[in-house]
C-alpha cells in the first residue's frame, strides 16, 4: 500500500459509526462548486474530512480553497481591466476543482458507499449552493464589487 493509499484509507472500528456518517458525494461537491464557487466546494470537501475524523485535512482544504479563491478573485479584477470576460474562468476552475475532488475524495466516498455508508442528498447541497450564491451576490453588489450594469 502506497503512502497516499494509507493516508486516504478509512478505518472503521465500529460499523455502527460508519452507518451514521453521511458524506457528500462527488456530484454534490460539483453542484456546490458550480453554484457556490470553489469556496463552497472546498467547504463541502472539508465537511467530508471532518465527518471522517480528518480535521487537519479539513483545515488544509479550507486554507487552500481560500488561497485559490483569493487568487481567482484578484485575477478577475486584473483581467477586468483588459475587458476579459470573467465567465471564461468559470469552466476551467470548475474542471480543475472537480478533478482534485475526485483525486482526494473519490475513492473514499466510493468505498464508504460500497460499505453501506449513507450519502447526503444532492438536493440539500443544491439548496445550500443557491443560498450561498445569493448571499455572495448580495454581498458583492452591496460592496460595489459586482454590478449588473456596465
């Protein structure tokens, strides 16, 4: 077993504990990322780590997500000066984030599900994502960072 496999391995001492844990699926992480940016996608991934008892990985996920989101935000502000449409950055960041989510949590989520573990509802994630999107929209528009008119 490689170091990465050992790090990602889930160890269940108690089968009842495994059945009580409900992880967010890769599709759920994708929904959160699509509607709530990589910031919400990172939060959902971190919640999976917390539910698995991997608090250090959860903290690292949050920190890396905040750094990446800050980089993308400043990149959008810089490219705005050159009339570059910021929506052109949406697909690449979504694709990269989904590949990372699959790499770091895909196997764990599949194993959890195969062992009878429950998954959170994707509809729940969609609701959280829409609320997050609306709150970010209101925050950015009130701060004067985002406007609908040119």
